[in-house]
C-alpha cells in the first residue's frame, strides 16, 4: 500500500464510520400535509406495529372491522421490535408513515408527541371508567392531553412450578412473607434454585423489584407521595424495598449477575428452578419452552415491615394505538382507533393476541391470564419506575437496573442505590405538589 | 478541456459520495446545533447540546466511563491482537506449504457477524449452562469457573479477548502480505554476515514492517472507537453488568433511541459529532506520523 492510497483508504474509513452513526438520525421536520385519499369510497388504512408474532391475530381482528365498515381495508404492517422506534420516527417525520401507528407508552411516547406527530384524541375517544394508571400511558405529561388508546395491560407477578412446589412439601402458593421464605428454604434444601432471576440483563431487575417488593415501598400510595414531592426515593421504605434483594439473594441462581434472563427462563422451564418473577408477556414463552409444565402464578406476599400488609399486582399499559397527524385519512383512522377502545376489540385482543386487554370488563378463557387480570383488578399498583420515571434520561428503570446489579455484586448498599436513583431522576424530574 | 473531461468521469462517484456520504454527515452535524422536540427541529442552540455532554446526567458520568472503555479496548486489542497477529504471520511466513490454508483458518471467525459471535460466547460463558465453566470444574480448576460476563472485573476483558479471537486473522493477513514485501536479499545478506533469526527480525524485518504496523494500528483505533455490535451482543445497550461493558456507540444508541428525553436528537447528534472528531482526529494524526516515518525510510 502506497502512502497515498493508505491515506485515502483511512480517510474513507473514518468518514464511513461516522456516517453509520450520523445516518441514524432522522431527517429534519418538513411539513407535508396530507393530500389525496379519504373521499369515502375506498379507504386503505395502514397500521404499523412492532408485534411481528401477532400478525395473524391482528389480520383476524381487522377482518372483523372491515366486515362492519364497508369500503375500509386495514393493512397491518409489523416491523422488527428492536428497529421499530427508528422506523416509526422516520415514517412519522416524512410523508409515508402509517395512518394508525402503534406507539410506546408513558415517557417513551413523549418524544413522538413532542414532534407533533400524533392527533390529540380528547373528546373523540371516551376512556371513562378505565384504570387511571392505564389511561396515563396514553397521555402527555407536557400538556395533559390524550394521544392514544391503550391496547394491553401488562402485569408482573411470580410464576411458579406447582408440581415442583408439591414435590418439596409446599402445598400452596405462599400467602405470608414467612411462608414465602420458608418455601425458599425448602426448595434450597432440595437442591432446586428457588427464584430464577437473570440479573445480567439490567432491564429485568426493576420488574423483579416490583414483583418481590412493591408492597414494601407502598405501591400506589408511595407513587402519590413521590410525585407530589412529599417523599423521595431515599425514603426508608423505598431503601428497604431494594434491600429485599439482599435478603433474597441466597434464593437466586449462583453468580446471578452473570445469568441472562433467557438462562433464568431456561432454568425455570427445565424445572431446575421453582419460581420466575416475570410479566404476563412471559407466559407464552414459558409455556412454549415446556408445554408440560404445571404453571401457576401468585402475588408475592408483602415483606415484613411493609407500610400495608397487602400483596399487590404491579402493572402498566403498552402497545397503544394513535392517529398520525399527517394521515390524509384522519377521520377513517380516528374511527378505527375509536373502535379500539370498545369491548368488542378488547375481547378479540384477549382471545386472539392473548394479552390482558386494556379495556375494562373483558373476559379471559385462559385461566392464568384470567387470574393475572383479576389480581390486577383487585389489588393494582403501578410499575412506578416505568409509569412515571421514564420521562427523561437517566430513566428510573435504568438506574434501578444498574443499581441492583451493583447491590448484588456487593459494590453498593441499598441506601446508596436509592440515593443514586434519587439523584439521577432529579436531574429531569420536578414534583408537582 | 482536460479538467472538464476528468470531472465528467468523476461526477458519478462524486454525486454518489455527496448524496450518500457527505450530505447525511453534514445534516447530522447540523442537528447537534439545534434544539429538538422529538423529531421536530426548533431554534438554534449554539453549543448547548455539547455542553450537556459534559454537564448533564447521564452523559456526565457515562461518557467518560464509556470513552475509557473504548481506549482500553483499543490498547488491549493493539497489544494482544497485534502481538499474536505478528507472531503468527512471522511463523506462517516460514511455512510455504500450509501458509494459505492456515491464514484462511485464522481469518474464519471474522466472516461471522459479531452479533452471532457475541451470543455464541455468551452461551459458552454462561455460569448456569455454559460448557466453559463446566469444563473448568470437571478438570479441577473450579476456582477459575468465574461468572465471566457477570463480574465487572472480567466482563470488559472478555469482550476484548473475544474481539481479538474474532479479528486476529486480519493482522495475520496484513502482516503476511507485508512480510512478503520484505526484500529477501536484505535478510539473506544479514544471515551471511552471521545474524541470528532474532537479530534479522529485530534489525531488518521489523523496521520494514513499521508502515504495516502503523496501518493496522490506525484501523484498530477506528475499529475500537466505533465498537458496537460485539459489546451490544454481550451486554445489551446499557453495557451490563453495571455499565462495565459500556462504549460510546452504546451510549449514543440508547440516548438516541431508547431514552424518553424529548431533546434526544440534539444531544445524541452532539455525541456522534464528538465521536467523529475523536476518530477523525486520531486517524489523521496517526497517518501524519506514519507518512513522516515512510518519507524518512524512503530517503
């Protein structure tokens, strides 16, 4: 290689390297107001989603809609989940976006709303009677307006292997904290990993925190206080809730920070672990990995010292659908989104997509799904760090994930982790008294 | 006339370069100087996005740490990959018959996507099911059956060593080619004068390899500063565990696409610009030094 060709090669490589990063950014905002279409005769509405696995289910659901709305065709177009945010941002900024995009919830949708990409739905869609925590997923904290219709409620709870429990002399799901730890001890003595946690993946740890310790910090009551500024994450109850990890660490797999969440799921489905703290969305995966498993769910009892001795089911909403502000068929799109708030649609989501619908009053054929939905209905609590502390960077969930890893590695105490979360979110979070 | 004809021939390439390289790059730069509300551009922001990288969480803490990891990745790769690469290339150079086959074998892993390599090694090193730790336990080396990717003390080095394992074929090929270019009469003359193998390598082969070493170093620098796919496969976008495998590109990725901050485009573009300047500046400086060395050798 001569010096000259070497020089040119290096320059080119350096350029293309940054191009890879630079090209990820979206194009600037160009106003392309809609034109054409929507004259009432034949309308094709496109719906974008990140649920590739649900394509058949959605096609069935939209067939039902098409049957009732003559001249309307709904095209469901799913994209790879990990690339969806980028694809949607580009689609909505340009002129070839979907009419009805599936959007993220709570803080994650705020940048899309700030881009003025979505149509406010206040007065157009009626969500009265819905769970407040669910409706908040569709609202902007910046202007308080409603921008989407929530699709599903996700709940987090403890999955357990009923036959493994019985085999080790535990006849029923524990209802007190003492029962819960006693069950852990029995399983440990029987050479079974009591709780399969995958602490290598930090995103799973805030979920595990909610499953194991939501009552310890006070769930919904704490949410009100921390949002109004009456308390903060350094509150002794919140610190104690993080410390639950220290108490229960002996029940986790060995070298837990090296165990990926997929490893934890495998431990559980291979019946080497008896419990798996996870979301309602994990059910399908767990069943598929071992169809013969005797799967059950329970709410982890309130840890000793909790402000209120009552188990809860933490949850949140996601998979919301919105209307693209640039859609040339706004009315037809609004009609579709309105339909998505009906019980008819909710029931189909439950039956076809097999998720807990966000619409109240839906019934479930699957007994586990029904139990999870009922538990949330009876004793709901918000997955606080997701519902209220993902509106800025660093997010509450990121801070908790990293902090719990440090706690499990022994490099930080629960109080230090809580202080980090408090300091981190305070860089962007302002309480509203 | 001559220039015009030349330009006409250059035009297709220049247009492609302009549209697909220069234009996106310059727009990405310009994003860093504006305020953003989601994807809609607001007023001119001056350097405030850049100052956010120094003054605001999470950049204040994460950027220096990520940058340090990039530098360690570069130094580790330089040291291990280049040493092994040069050694292997020198040894292969003497084996005329099997050289081609072995070179191909060494280069095999880099034909596989880093994402696949990352997941593969994650499985191999898993403390629950991974065969590496099982093997270590079985042969009585239980004290070395560590949670390789679960401990911040080892995780970064695993990433570096796996990257070395994947890419070692690259310096082997480059050094192999450079060794082929070392005039045999020089080494032969030295041998006739009684120089040992070591002396020939130190006094003749190595100095003549310096341009190739320089090229490899610059390419390694660019590669290390841009590291994304392998760390992503190992530790996700947050550099698990506890940020110990975090890199600047990962920080860019999560602040651009995973954060709930409405001004994400501004700050992440500023970060991309800074990364570009580091890579570009570093590569340019190194090339300059290299050219000076080459000129000295030629004269």
